């Protein structure tokens, strides 16, 4: 059996859409929002719950995703039986979910100055006071 490149592209898109839709629908069902889902989504969630009685959560999820994938493949114009899509090995594991831990980058040490030490700067208030004294003294002595 020869699989055309167009069919493989459709298969990848259908698989991605099935996985994304199932994850969304499953989350909405956990949040008690399943009644707001379309009838198609409710049907798939009902079949998922039936499969849960006989299988583990991961197996029931994968079986439901495969049913959705086959349906989406046909809807998107795929010809013949949908090709088998190998799941990515880098998918999230069940223990860490969809959460990505962000870490603060390590602090960079300040570069050491190899020259003479820099002169301390005068505070802005000192400069302002000096300028005010010079201005007042010039105005006072020129009268």
C-alpha cells in the first residue's frame, strides 16, 4: 500500500487536531463544562467513559484519540484507510502533565575592573545645592 504525501499531511493534521480536541474536551469535562460541548464531543467523551471501565486511563485516551483521528481523517479528505501515525516520543509524561517549570537564569558576575578605581559620583542633590549657592551669591554680589 502506497501512502501519498498529501494523505500523510492530512493524517498528521488529523492526529494533531484529535489530540488537541480530546485534551480540551477532557479538561472541560473535568471542569463540569461538558454540557456546553457539541454533540460530537459529548459522544466521544461518552465512549471514553465506557472504555475507562475496561482499560486504564492512558489506553482509553489513546483509543478515543484513534477513533477521533479516523473520523477527522475522513472529514479532511483523506483517501482510504488512515495511515498509522507514530506518537512522538517527546510527549509529556503523566507525572508532570502540561506544566513546564521555568527557572531563573543564573546570575552573571559583574566583570572586575582592571584599571584604577572609579571616582565616586556626586549625588544629584549636592550638585543642585552647589548650583543654587553659586546663583544666589552671584545675584547678591552683582546688586
